[in-house]
C-alpha cells in the first residue's frame, strides 16, 4: 500500500510539473501491471491509488 501511495504522489507531481516522459521503477508486480494495463481487474486495495491518475 505504501508503494502505491508513493507512486500516486509521484505521478501527481509529474503532472503538476508538466513532465511528459517519466520513468518509475518498482519491484511490486501488481502495481506495475496495474499501471501498464490502466484498468482495474483486481480487488487489491492498491488499485484505486494507481488507477485514479
């Protein structure tokens, strides 16, 4: 959950700064898959943080 929150805040900051190209690294495969797919196919509690952006 903490990693999803950190990613969410990083994405928000990138949007506020108008960054077009960003690279995020994570060893959490669930979060990586959620970001890549861009949809919610899981009941995991991290999904709302990642998918809101």
